[in-house]
């Protein structure tokens, strides 16, 4: 017979619900996840999906509320990538174009980010421990990017300072598929 974990008269309460999609997660410059930590929730793995759009093939459409980036393929199809998005106060929508691409980019946090998180390095060379990950696609003249991450557990969450993050394998795949000049549509609310 197994012993009970709590006396019969004790009231057992379920744990309080956690909303992981909006929790605060600090950056971890220099951190390199283990293979086990790099496993992505199946819901956020790259996959072809049915996707209706009037946009031409090659257009990137980001649905921040869904936590997905879609690369339009045409014929009502798209490649869907799971992403991490901006946390409360750092969400935005609009139309941009990819103005530059870089593999294993260096990272220089903007002054506003350093003010919020003074422990961050002022510069970090590109590499596996760099928070920018394997590649970056720069959005217009903004400070925002579509980039990789050394924190794959943040995919599907609202944690960034406005950038869109993908696991390194996915950002490397996207990097190979889209040229500079690609149209990027960022949507905050679901399409009707």
C-alpha cells in the first residue's frame, strides 16, 4: 500500500496557473543550450500549412498574437515557423522590408535595452552564445530584426524587446529562402 502524500483531512490545492506566453525572461548572453534544451514544442516546429493570402510568394507575414511567422508559398500554402515576440510594451505592427542579412551577427544592445538591463554586455561577437543566434534579417531602418536565439524555450512566448526570434535551425532555413528586399507584414490582431 502506498503512503498518502498529504493527510486525509488536508486540502490539496492545484498549482496556480502560469501564463508562460507572457512571462519575463532575461537574456542570457553567452548561454549555449544543451541538445535536450534545444527541443522545440511540436506546435512551434517549422511545417508547411494551409494559408490564404493575397500576398505574392516570398512575402513574410508575422502574426504576433499567434506566435507564428509565415513565409507565403502561393496556392494557399505557407511555411510556418514558431517565433518569440515582443513582451508587453514592446509589441508593434506594420510593413517593413528586409534591408540586410547577416549570419552569426555581432550583438550591440541599444542604449534603451542597456538602461533596462544594465547587466548586459555592451558588445558580443557572433557565435553560439550570442543572443542574436545563427542569423539576423534586419527590418527596414528600425532596430528590430528577425533573428535566431540561444534560448529556444522562449519560442511561443512574448519575451523580446520587439524583435522576432526563431530557433537557430529555423532562422538559418529562412535566411536561405528570402533575399534582401523581402516584404514583411507584422500583424498584431487576428485577420478577419
